């Protein structure tokens, strides 16, 4: 009479066999697995790990079997992480969505794991890898920024926090550039109120934007063209003082001179 452990091993082996037969049936090459391996979390994990680069779908089956059969095992945690990484490496949008879900599930299941910070960083990267080119929708950039900030906030002492800081700067630069370009276009189209709103938001939200001289100049231009010349002065002045090497300094200086001359030309009222 077989022992309970042996029967359990056989049961797991049959489950794995059935799953693998289903996946590989189209190739008529079902994969068999011995009860001894099916009964070992380590053996199943190593099988999955070995298959990751050769046959990702087969690897995922082995790894999920580790989680299903040995949910409290150390190898279940490793399998969960490897599943997420496997989806991430595929790189297409659908698999990046799956990877993000798996990383989030890992953090929820193992919040105190040393790998939790890595998983949060990878969540951010699933959005970062889907960022559109400049001039196109930047919603994925905004989502990536939120997730990178979460790395720094939740895991400030982690190795990933420093790298996340660099990514935060990159995302902010991209978002600022996107909004600044729209603001400049508004200014050129003489939609000055819209230009002031958009460029003012860049100045407030992204103070470290590398092309802030452009923002200052077109804010000044928008106020100048709106005849609110007193409000234009601080922006032209800021441009000249903070960006002396900017190609826009000459124009800003000319504007300041024109404003000064215009003020002098206004007749003084005699009381």
C-alpha cells in the first residue's frame, strides 16, 4: 500500500503532466515528469529556471506549479519573482501588463522581502518601457513617474532608490518638455492665456527643467503681447540673469529695453 506522501507526489506529478500536455499538445510532444520531481519544490523550481530562456511557456507552468503545490515554500517566493521577470523580458505591451501585475502581487504577498523594492522598481519600469516619443501622449511617463517616486518613498535605503531618482529626473524632464512645447505653440498661435497657463505649470511643477530659459522667454512674450508689460519684466529679467549664455538673451534684453522706453514715453500726469 502506497504511503500518503507517495500518493501526494503522484497527484502533483499528474497535475503537472496534464498541464504540460495541454500546452505542448499542438506539437504532439507531451512532457512527462517523475513523481519524485513533482514532490520537490526545489526540483520543480530548477526545472522552470532552466526552461526560462528555452521555452518560456513551459517554464511558467513549472514555476506556477511550485506556487500552487508549495505556497509557503521559499521556492514559491523565488518562482513568483521569476514569473514576473519572465513576462517582463518578453517586452511587448501585453506581457508588460502581466509583469506589472505579478510584481504587485509579489509585494502584497511578501511585503518584507528584500526583493520588494526591486519589484516596485520593476513596476515603474513596465510603464517606463511603454513611454511614447516626444510630441505624443505622455500618460505612461506620468504613470512611471508616480511608481518611481513610490520606490523612493517606500524603500529609501534600497539600491533601487538611487536609480529611481535618476529615472524621476528623466520622466520629469520629458513631461516638462512636452508641456513646454505645447505652451510655446500656444504663444506662437497668440493663444496667450493658454500659453501662460501651460508654461506657468511647467515653471511650478518642474523647476529643474533644463530648458527653463525658453519657458521664461515665452511667458514674457505672452504677457508682453497681452499688454501686461509689467508682468513680462520678471521673466525676461530671470532669463537674462539665470541663463546668460542662452540664445534667447539678446531678444529678452531687447524686450526689456523696449519696455523701459515705453514706460518713459508715457506722459506724467500733472496734479
